[in-house]
């Protein structure tokens, strides 16, 4: 019997060409596995295409709820944002995909997993670190790094290779943006985006959204509830997290929310330029933080911010299945015990504008915050506090003055 390899399959040109390449160069039985994280219509026609290309079997694995509940929610709770802009859409999905690839490989008795990530990107790291953590005995095949065997360097090369193997597919050599889509976001790279001095052609590239200029001229109010940091409802209707994201994608896309132009530092050392559409995710992050501002004390908020930044780096670098991620997530979850309440905001031409926040655990005290004197705050107490709080500055100033006068 032939050895089996599980191919992370998208149905695109790269992974389609990989099927006959694996058969020809390694004599593998190729089992394709497309992990559905919310790609939508991109999944249409995959089974026929995979079989036509030589695969013996195709799995289409729906992990949307797992992706939302176990990968997205912890990052929302942490407010994990890489380099202050990137909401980790691709980064969060890769460990979920890798986990299911390993499960299919175990089920099929495969000896290897193959992915189509390039040698310049982050995804090769994310896939392989996850596979190594979950199944260190499985071999990983990365065609784009095997330049002695993988000789295709362009779409034209891949199309010619497919045709030479009797595979006529609906792909042409026309250039388009390189995109990655799931329920959370869609990213765009390539074409004019390769030159950061050029203005992106938003009317041409946007998929989930409209530009703020083309958004409605009237604002739209939205009310959300959270329970222990987990989103529970929109406008009074309770939904599972996946459906909340779908609804917010619709609302955010309509109003031009969550379009980010990012030059990021990849793990491999280079900078890359891309446009990210994350309409629902941007709203969720902002709504969650709107509630946290009311509930978390200052010291916890400060440390949580540091942990959120650390988590964003851990996730971006593909280190999901590590003790560090587990420890950070445990801390974050402990901070969410009282992040329960309702947030209201309005969406208007790319902006999310607060319109009121309530929580049974709110630490905001109107009597303390107002300019009138309340029972808990005596203005005279500030004299001693300022004297002690500023004592190091005062002592230093005195010493510096004495030193200069000598």
C-alpha cells in the first residue's frame, strides 16, 4: 500500500498543482483536507476539482464554531492586536486548521502532512509549529521550500504543469490579489499593494466592505451584550458567537468599518504590505473594550494590556499550542469574570462611536467622578497623597540643586 499524505487543500491553483506533484515525485496517495473556517463560496466545486487532479479523497471539515469559540474569543477577551493594527485573522485560523489536519491524518493513517505556504511567509511557521506540537512523528512537506523538486515559480508554470497532467481547470494566468479569507476577515496582498507608496485601489479590492466614502450618510445604532467577556446578543437577539460575527460583518461592511492598511513585520524578518478587512472583528474588539473600561480596575487593566500584546505576538508567531499561550489565556480569562453588561454604539462612515455602557459590575461612581464633594472623597486628602506620590521627584530636585551649587 502507498503511503498517505494529507494535503491542506484550498482548491486554488497552488494546491491543485500540488496533488499531481506529490503523486509524481513521492508516489503518495493524496488525501485532500479543506478546513472550513468560514470561507463561504470558495468551497464550491472542491470535491470534483480534487478528484480530477488525482486525489483519492477530499475532506471538507467545518470548524467554524470551534474557530470562533476557542480561538477568536480568547483573542477578543485579551484585545490581542499585533503591532497595534492587525486583528490576527489568519494567525488565529492556522492552529485550528492544523489541529484538524492532524486529526484527519490520524484517522487515515497518513505519514505526512503537506501545506502550500511559501518560504517567505508566516504560515509555514504557524502550520509546522502546530503540527510539531500535536504530532511530532508526522512528516511535513513544504513544496515551496523544496526548490530542487518544486520547479514551478509562477501561475503560468502551475497551469502548464496541470495541463501536462491532463488537468484542465478554470484558472488563467491573469494576475489578481493574493487573498486569505475566513469568517473573521479577508486579507489582500499583491498588485499595487507591493508598492506602499501607491494608494490602494479600494473600489477594486474590497470584498466584505465598502470604503467609508461610499458608506451610508446616516449612522446606525447597535446594542450588544457580553457575559464574562463573551459576546451574547445583538440588538436584543441572542446568538452563538459565529452568528454574531456574521451579523457584525454585515453591519460593519455596510458602514466601512475595519479597513486597515498595514505594513507589518513578518516573523521571517521582512516587512509586508497588505489591506485587511475585519468589519465584525473590529466592532467586537471595540465593544468589548468599551465594556472593560467600565469594569476593570486600573492595575488589572494595565497588566491585561501587556498580556494582550504578548498574546498577539505568541499567536502571530504560530505558538498557539504552547504552555505560554495557555498561561496567558488563563490570566485573561480570570480578568473576564465580571466583564458582563451592555454596550451601545453607532456606526458611521468607518467610525464606531460610543452611545452608552452599563454593567452590574461597573466601577464607575458618579458621586466620586463628579465635581461635587461626595461621602467617599475628601478633597483635602489629595494634599497628603500628592506629597507622598511626588516625593521622589521633590527629593531628586533638591539633591540636583545642592549638587549644582557646590
